[in-house]
């Protein structure tokens, strides 16, 4: 089934948004494969809730002390936000709304760094 047909069907039923992961395999949220989803959500006023998953273990360094959730999850969320911003997703789809889990993870603490990176990229 065409996923956009399903999105429109759900929107007609009153669904207000959908949850997606912070990445799919090696593809961050700025990947062009996600643009049809973003266009449909932009056009139908659906919110995308982004939840981190599959937190990397940095070659096993996060395997102790519950580190994937204490450090990996906030980092994964921040990376997802940065990929949306650096990939100009909000400029390409100006009515698209994201909600990032866990208060944006570690993004609030690195927002200045990302803003600088955006300017010099």
C-alpha cells in the first residue's frame, strides 16, 4: 500500500501525527528518501514525533552503566535534530512540525555549536 494513502486515511480518521525513529539504518532524517513522508505531513498538518532508538555503542564503550540510555539516547536525539536543521528540512517543508522526545536530548546544550556549524557548512 502507498504510505501516503495510509497517512491521508489516518488523518481523515482524526489522527494528528505519527512516531518515527531517529534514523533508519544509515539514513539520518535529512535523507531524501524521507521527503515524500515530510511532504505529506506538511500538506496534511500531521506532526512527526521522533523517538531515539538503536543508540550506537561507540565500539562497546557504552556497554556499561546503562550508558546507551544515559548518554546514547540524548546524543541520538541531538543528532536527529541537527540532521533536520542542517538538511534544511524545515525550509523545504515549512509547515512540517516535529516533536523530539526527551526534551530534545542533549540538543539544547549544543544548539550554539549547531548554529555555528549551520553558518559555516
